[in-house]
C-alpha cells in the first residue's frame, strides 16, 4: 500500500509539472495596465486590400477586445517586396507598442542576402502566425494555359506578377522556374490587388499567391488555378495538382520541399527585438485569444480565410529551422537569385 501511495504521489507531481510547463503564463497586471490608454501600431508591409492587410485588420480589431483601453491602428508600409515594412517593424522602439506583419518570402531574401534588408528574422520578438499558406499558381482566363502541362511546355515566357524584388511571389517565381522547370518571368511592381487587375487587363499572364488571399478573384472565375504547393492539398482543390505529384528532378524536389516548409509560416506577426518579456506576453495572449475568437472566425469564414495558428516560441523555432538551411539548399538559392539578377 505504501508503495502504491508513493507511485500515486509521483504521478500527481509529474502531471502538475506537465501542466505547469505547457500552460501559457498569464500576463502580469502591471503589464496589462501599461497598455491602457495606449495606441498599438500594427504595420502591414503592403498596400491596403491584400491578404496581409485583411488578416491584420481582422486580428487587430479582435485584439482590442482582449486589451481593454488599447487602440489598435493599421499602418500600411508598402515597398521593396515587404522589406520596407519589415525593416520599420524591426527598428521600431521595443516598447511593445509596435507589431508588424510581412510575407514569408523574406525568409528567402535573408538567406541569399537581399539588398536593403536591415532585419534578422531570427531576432524578432515573435507574437504569432495565423496560417500555413497554401500557395497557388493562377493564370488569366484569356491565356492559352489550361493545365500545368501547358505551362511546362510553353516556349514563350509567362509574365508573372510580383509585388517587388525580394517578395514571396517574386522569389517563388524564380524558384518554380527552376523547380518545375518552366519558362517564367517575374515582373515586379504589382502590390496588393494590382496583380489581379493586370491579369484582367491581359498585360500579365498570371501570379503566385496564397489561396486565401486570392479566394475572391478565384470565386469570381477570373482565373484558373494550375498548381498548388504547401504542406498538403487544400480540401477545396482536389483536382488541382500538388507540386509533390509532378515528376521533378532531384534539384526540383529539393526546391519544392523548401517552398513547402517555408509556407508553413503564413501570416506572421512580430515585434522588434528586445520587447520586455511581460509586455510580449500581453501581445501573445491577446493575439492568441483574438485569432481563436468565435466572432473573428465567423467573419473570416465568410471571406474564405483559413487559420493554422502558432504562438511566440513555436514561431521562433519554426523560423530558425527555415533560416538555417543546408549548405546545398543555400548554394542552390544563391544560384537562382544570381541567375535572375
């Protein structure tokens, strides 16, 4: 009996330790009080109207509910393929009153040493990420490309819209041109919804983008989806080939695997390095509650937005894994960017 009691006590202690380790620390009252009457600036590294802007406005509005007395304002800082907005977020005063969202294409940019970068993605104070991005290749309805095979066989280069050099869509165009391989030409200068308008005008053949960000354009039947890539096929796209289903070269498979991994870090939100731990806990707690809020989810569902949430340290770990590539992948990416310069 004595042995059983000892075993029982050990089990209880272990369980308590487990729950203590896994439970997220509640923000301290003094840190909650800091935010009362303050303005939290949420930087969006692109123009209004795109997917990042939509997610930020939904999440920012919802965060206000869980930060009583705090006003969240959206500040759009477009330019240089999200680099300008990411720089501004990184260099902001680390007082907990600035957060920002920017695309994961900056992972590629940092890996290859893109000019103009003043941030280090491994040093942000990470708040969370809202989704794992399924990415798609779309083309205009008036183009002759009805299937991915048509793209692979194309002699003339397909003009692919991108927001800017170094952006996710720009880098993905370069990477997919090598991975598939296909005759793709990245054309920068189309931020926000400008790429979709260019497709409608016929000056651009197509673009790479997140499925949720393009959902309105897709549902309006203004484009065709020819390819999807990310961790797995989307439930809405059973007949669209996933890149893993294509016959790729060993180099192509490595590039596809890299793209699929990086796209798990969709809709990032971070703060500058050095935010006091207590204030960062307030931000993480409010963000987590915001993205799990039933009202936000209902509104997001109407817009076709998906969620695959991770918070704080989990995002930091995923980012570290994405940045620290093998020498082979690093050399491959640098080769691709060098080819296109």
